[in-house]
C-alpha cells in the first residue's frame, strides 16, 4: 500500500485529479492501490471530483476525456494536442491585422492565439473573450484593448457563460471571430454542451468573418448538439494530421479549409477537446 493513504481527503483528491488529468483515465482499483485507501473511499473521492467537474466517472473507473455529452476539464484540455493547436494558432495569426477587433471563444485552441498576441507583434488590437485563461494572459498588455465578457463563471471551462454572456456578445461587432468545436461531420460543427453552444452561436452572429479551428481528431466526430453548419465559417483550419478522407469530406461540403503544418517539437499529441 502507498504511503499516500495518510493524506487528508483534499490532498488525496488533488493528487488523484492530477494523476487522472495526466493519464487521461484510471480504474478505481488502480487508484485504491496507488493511494492506499479502500475502494469505498476512492469512490467518494471520485464523486467529489466529478461534482467539481474535474473528471467523469465511468463503469469501474474515471476519465478526464470528453464524451458526447461531457466536455473535459480545462486543465486536461490544456495538455492535449498541443503541437496541433500551436500550428492552428500560427496560421490563424494571418487573419489578424493591426486595428482589428477580434473575438476568441473559451477553447484551448484559441488560447494559443492569445499566447502569440501577448508578444505584441500585432497592435493596436481589440480582443474580446469570455475565457478567463485568455483574460489573464492579455490583461495589461501594451497595444491590446481587452474586453472581458461577463456572465456566470463556469469552473469546468474557466470561462463566463449564461444568458448575460450571450447578451453581452450581442451588443458587439468584431472583424474576426475565432472558434473551436468538439466535432465536425457531415457539413456541421458540433459541441457537447448546450450552454456552450448558445455562446458560440452568439459569437458567430457578431463577427464579420468566422474562423473555425479544429485539430484532426475532431473531423468525422459528432457531439450532442449541432453548433452551426460549416457554411457559417469563412475558413476552417485543421492540422496536417487530417486524413485524405476527412479532407475530401470537407471538399464535398464546399468548406474552405487550410491545412496547417505541425511542429513535432511542441509537445504531446493526445486527442483532446476544444
């Protein structure tokens, strides 16, 4: 038995969450052995972590990965498909010019755009976002006028959502909106959660041009809700891991798309969420 069994519940749950976020999934039996506690204790811990939106319980274990109805915790999404998201962001910068107003959704794909804007090479610029991670990155940056969208704070997504956020979005007009979704299939973009969908749809309505960023694992996938037809997007960016079949499907639906070269030195390539 591991000595970690002597930890208090909060410390054990934090360590457990870090493990699951790093590995993607684990069985209850594995966690019980790892932390030196009973299965009953593990299940109580997992119930609490699921309540916090950090993990998703499944039969006999737990996962940090999204399902058709569940978006994974932002800390997990930050670790996934990093080289691909970096490639998409580098390519997306070509759509941005000094003086523009742009909108970034609460995806970790568009967060990579914020990381690059922080370098201050494209200014002046107005950036609108509901993503707390992006707000923290860009706050106080010279040459960037940051507009933070309010709403109900969602811990799972580290963003502001809800009716008030949708209403705030509706008062604006931006030059380019950058959005990511959980799946692309049959001429539509999909996402798991309705309260996220409503905000993304509002964002599409206020941008003069819309750019969809998706890593190749999203192609051919669906989720619970249709966000919008791909015709709502002026451009779809995907990394070079996309299969010829997936790209042909985009061609068949007359989706303008560009393939972005991935730098393998950027990090891991585990499939992830938006």
